[in-house]
C-alpha cells in the first residue's frame, strides 16, 4: 500500500492530564490533531483555549528581528549552501534558559542609531549637492538674508536671461549691488543686495523672467567652499561612527545559535497553542481528536499507558467523504520520485498512489530524452556525489537523487542508441579505436541514420503507459465497488485499444492471428457503442452517443503521438552534441593554439547542451506523466499528513 | 549544382532565423516580467532565470535543424554533396515546420512564462508547477522539430 492506512482517533482524558498528553503527542510526532466537528450539542463542550498566542507571536517576531540583524551585519559569511542543523537535547530545547531581550534591545538600539546616522548622511549629501552648485560664489553665506534696509538674494540665471535681467534692474533704480560668478553650464550665478523700497519692482522682474532666487536649505557660516569642506569632514566622521556601530553589531553573531534555538522553541510553542485550540473540554475531561497511521497506533497506546490511566482511546476507520490526511510510503527508490506526485497534488485517500507506477516511466523517459552516455554519467556522478556529500534537507536530496537516477537511465539509453557525446567516438585516434568498437557493439538502434525504429519505440512506450493508466482507472473504480463503471468505462477501452494494437501488429508481423483478433475488435467496438450511451434516456440517443464515444479514440491517438517528443528530444541532444564536435573541429583546424580554442568551443557547447537538454528532459518527462498518464486515472486532492510535532527550522533534536 | 544549394541554405537560414526570432521575443517578454519580479525580491533570481530560459528552446531547435542541413550537405568539414533544384527545395520545405512553429510558439511560450513569473512572484512555492505550463506550449515546437527531422531524413542526397 503506497498510501498509508489511517485511523481516526478520539482520545478522551482527564483534564489534569491535558498538558502531559499534549507534550507526549508532540514528542511522539505520530498524530495529526484536528478539531472534532461532529459533537452532539447537549454535551456542552467548549474549545480549550487557555493561553493567548499574541505574546508568543510577539516573541517570535522579536527573535526573528535579532536573527535578521545578525544576518545583515555578520562579518564571517556562513559556509556552504545549506544550513547544518544545530543539535540540541530535548531538555535544553523545551526549557530554554537563554534571555534574548538584552540582545533584542541592543539590536534595536544599534539599528536606530544606524538609521539616524543614515538620515544625517542623506541630509549632508543633499546640502553638499546644493553647495557644489554655488561653490564658485565667494560670499559668506551668513550674509544672505535681510537687514533693516536691504534684502539679499542668491540667483541662478541662464545666460540668455542675464543680460535682460541686468537691463531691467538698471531701469528700476540705482540702490542695488550685484556680484556675478560663473555658474555651471550656461548659467550665471549672482549675489544681489537691494534696497527694500525696490523690492516690488524686483518681484515683477523675477516673475517676468521666471527667475526664482535660490534659498539656503539651512543657515550656513562661511563661503560655500568652506562649508563644503566642513560638511565633508562631518560626513567622514559619520561614516566612522557607522563603522563602529556595525562592528559592534557583528559582536552579536556569537548568540546566533542560541537565538535560532529560541526561535524554534517559540515556534513550537505557537504550534502547541494553535493545536490546543482544537481540543474540546468539559468540566472534567478533554477530547483530543485526530489521525494516526495505523501502524503507529499500538506505540501511541503504549506510550500513553506508561503515563497515567485516566484516558480512553477510541479508534475507527475513515468514513467515506472524510478528508483523510495522506502519508505516502514507498520503496526507497520510488521515494526519490515522490516530489513529482507532490507537485501535481497528493492523491485522495480512496485512490491509488501513482508514484510507484510513474517513477519507472519518469526514469525511463528522462533517459530517452537526454540519451547520451557521457552526459548521463556526468549527471549521475554529480547527483549521487551531491546527495552523499552535501548536508541538504531530505527533500532536496531526493530531488537530486531523482535527477541522478535520470542520469543513469540516460547512460543506458545512450548505450542503446550509440550516443557518446554525440558521434565523437567515430573520430577517436586509432589507438582508442577499441572504445568505438565497444560503442558500436552495444548500439541497438541508430536514430541518426535510421530514425523510424526509435520513433516507433517511443510511441510503443506511450501506448504501454496509456494502457497502464486505463488499467489503473479500472482498478481504482473496482476497489471502490463501482464495478459497472470500472468495466464499462475503463476495462472496455483497455480491451478495445489493446486489440487495435494487436490487430495493427498482426497486419505487419503475424498475419495468421488476424482472423482471431478481428472478431474481438468488432466485438469491442459493438460493446462500446452499446454501453457508452447508457446515461442517455432516448434509445436513439443511446446509440448515437455510443457511436460518438468512439471519437474518444482520437484523443487516445493524440496522447500516444505526444510520446514522439521522447524521440525528438533524444535525437536533439545527440545532434547538438554532434554540432559541438563539428564546431570544435572547425576551430581546431586553426594553427598554433587552434586545438585549444576548438576544445573550449566544444566544451562550452557540450555544457550548454547538457543544461538545456537536461532541463528539457525533466520538464517533458514530467509533462507526459501529468498530462498523458495522470489524466487516465488520477484525481488527487488529498492533503499531507502533518503530525503534531516540534516545529523546527534550525535545530535537530536528539 | 549551385541552384539547389541556394534553396537548401535558405531553408537552413529560415529555420535558424525564424525560430531564433521566436525565442528572442519569447525570452524578451519573459525577461521583462522577470525583472519586475526581481525588483520585489532579488532572491528569486534562480526561479526567474529558469522560467526566462524556457522559451529559449525554439531557437536551439531551429539552430539544430539549420546545422543538420549543413551537415547533410557536407558543408561542415566534409565533402560537399551536390544538390539539384528539386532536392534543394525539398530541404527548404523540410525546414519550414520548425521555422514557422518555432517563431510563433516561442512568442506564446514567452507570454505563458511571463504569466507564470507573476504566479511565482505571489506564490514562491509553486515554481514546480509554473514550469510545466510553458512546457505545454513547447510541445508543438518539439513536434515541429520532429517533423523537420523526419522530413530531412527522408530526403536522399
């Protein structure tokens, strides 16, 4: 059984045992706790929420902020791609002694100070930008402003307006003073001091020529050049302060492990509180309901019995229509391919786990699509090496192993089609000719020169997988007790398609069995016409929709033809490898370092081919499972079995 | 025969050129969306580059078909084969499936990839499924490549 058998469990216990029982269940990690929703109303059960989760969420956020702070300001980069989990004993984990608050406060204070420094640097920068514009004005900036009788302005005027401005200014009177400086580009900078009675006329000039006087962002002392020097100085000291704070922040890196443990602790606690909300209680008892794998049930009962006696455990089989959690259990080799089923969606409890059936096909398809001995060898070595040496999480390891097995399949298929880095081995020096002899002796089909057998091979596998799909559909319905549907909708088509295939084969290969097959074929057609219209009420419609159902054959035909991609992708890998060899040898013909260039060109091409063809092999092999195979029998819609457990991200309990 | 060679080379050029345009447009469309996704979350680079690369296969199929013609004609480091006009036109026509389908499917696959990039922007857990949708579009490019290879293979030169 690939989908583990589940039991619905109701655990009723005395309220005093509640905390112990919860701790025990969390420890055992075998039960998914769900809320019992079929409670008779007269029982007066209440949900068992006692502590609020708000505080815990606050704590989780604070610890997360500390970790983010450490992550941001760490000076030693962590080694490796994957985190190695921190090992903690259960006792230390469930009773944390570490107080994170001082660290949190320090982190927040450093963050705030850094933010303050950054704000100040921004302000200084914007002042500098302004001052650099007027750097050439040799005027003490404290003089800009107004006195009792005069106003003074900083002006930036385009060269075209400058002459006009001076003319207009001369026209309004003589009580002003203008100091001119060269500005940036085609503009003129000016310092204007003017008697206040002339202000109205000046405003008019400003408005007419659309000049707006520059206003200082704040009061400065000294000439722009002096102020710039002063500000640069300040910027430098701010940068130093920032550096000091960052170094100080990096100190907290030494608490990283403890914070991570605490993070996991609070998350586990949160999980526990959430679970407690699903527990019902009366004055004296609690009701914990959920799902347990059948095989784990005796262990659970034993563990409970060890503690106390004030409990009762009811168990029953899942009822039809119940949302039973799914736990997939397969052969270790098949488990590497679990991820593909998960990607599509887990099966529901009443159907067949497609993984064991799909795994072999995926393995095989990937091999055909990549289909090269050396590429396969490279992927297999890299994959198995990575899965063995890298401290990656289990799901990642399985994925890598799945690809590595695909590499193995590709190696085998490469032997079969004689693709060893394309046709490279044809061009080996005569001293290595034995390798090429080996290649040709192992080659069964040569798709480059004679593609048809390989194409037929691909389509043949397609027919086999589709027939298996229909058969699985039959099995699924039969097991559910829908015998009519199983026979009429699945088995009949299985027989029909099989006979067509046998009939076609008999035409080319064994004409003698043709007279036997033909009546079966006709019988199957008549059977389908008679039965496929059974949902219609009108007898004419029954026959018509029976006839029409034969049209489904077209969709099966389309599905089978879709498998031709296996051949196309396989041969495209080989051809691109041939191209790599051809281009390499073209460049290799050049004098001096030609051989080196040729080698590099060929190598780059091969790597590119490996990447793209590998991606294609994966994607299209998956697609054939999802679109052509799964549609024949698979419903999905199950949700994963999530036992109540320690929710950990960084640590490993021991 | 020079005339036959011209048709053959035209076929080869069409396969490489049109399928290449299809992929370039497709990859371009996906890349624009990908850049948008990455402004939100630069850590998605891995997923984005994967989805952007998917419409790139048409160009490779076209290149493959184009080079296959050159190899068939012995123009890549072999002895050139003589092709008459009829053979040349046959070769050219054989290149058309991957040229035309590559052009159009590359563009549509790019659009699908872009939409799937939007999907992983909001639901990073769905990358696995998001890769499958553009692959369904690619089916037709694979089938066209298959047709081109089978057609080319059936021509005797």
